[in-house]
């Protein structure tokens, strides 16, 4: 798997989990200390999130970190 493919899978997974919890991008950003635009860029594969950002997103979604990688 390439870096781009991984970024796409993680972005899609975050979007899926966020929508399942009925949370907006703005709300997710607020919950994990980022802005809406940063969440949007991650979900749309424009930037790759670092490990700590993924960790804060998982915490904000109230899921185990590993759940972000179940695709």
C-alpha cells in the first residue's frame, strides 16, 4: 500500500466514523483541538495526519486508536 492509498483509506474511515456518530467536521475539529478545515483536508486526502492527530481524532470519536485502521 502506498502512502497515498493509506491516506485515502484513513480519511474515508474518519469520515465514516464521524458520520456514524452524527458529528460535523467543525465539531470533530473542536473536540480534538483542530479546525474544521484541517479535518476536511484529512478526510479529503489533501494532507496526511500525523500519529498524534490521529490519536486525538480517535479520542474525540470515543473509539480505540486501532479502529481508525479497520478498513
